[in-house]
């Protein structure tokens, strides 16, 4: 049992070091666009969609509702924005790992903490997850929100699941 804990801890530490080294190379580019765009929009007399990140052809391309969700970034400095983005992404990853792994771990009798750690490490090595963290994207948050909405269908809150009514079938 002790050996399994040490192996799991070594795996987590190794993957954490690898994942932490990658974002520095990606430069958190996307979160930089989000941050700079809302700062431009709020603190400078500019229109959100006129913003172009210096040294690149990229600007804010999300819908206005996304800008409202990202609005708190306008009052954070660059490093705090990265830290908050990383914390929210990791929270979304933890939520997804818990919701997806817990039923399997319970059914198989696996120690849940170990199953969570191994799956989280595997996901952290998965390129879309690495790029989401490295670029500071919002993909994990969006997947977690979709999964949370789907999870609402399971319980007594099912009437709150989804935000749009199903469209009626088309007649041919």
C-alpha cells in the first residue's frame, strides 16, 4: 500500500512538473487576449472588437456574453489573471475527473484518490488539456459547464437542465 502511494505521488509530481513547464512555452497567449481585450474595453475608450493584441493579428472573437464573464480580468494584473485562469481550469478538471471516474472507481472497488490522481495525470498529458492550460483557454470550463448541465438531468433539478427549448421536428 505504501509503495502504491509513493508511485502515485511520483506520477503526480512528474506530470505536475511537466505541465507547469509547458505553459511558459505557450505564453498563456489566449488568456492574454482575453485579459488585454477587457482591459482595453473597460479602462480605455475602445470598443471590444476593435482590440488587436500587440504583435499579433488576434483580437477578441467571443460573443459579448463571454466578455461579461471575463470582465473581472479588467481589474486583475497579468499574473493574477493567469493564476485565476489556471485555478478555474484545474477546478473544472477536478470536477470532470470526479464526475467521470467516481462511479467506475466505486463499482470496481478502487481507491478513489488513486483513480482520480492517475486519470488526472493522464488527462494532463492529453494534448487538448495541455494546450488549454498552456494557452490559457476556456475549454475545460466549457466542458465542465456542459457536463454540469447534463448532470442536472439525473436528479431532482432536471427541470433546470438546458437553457434552450428543443426545436420541434421539421416536417418534410
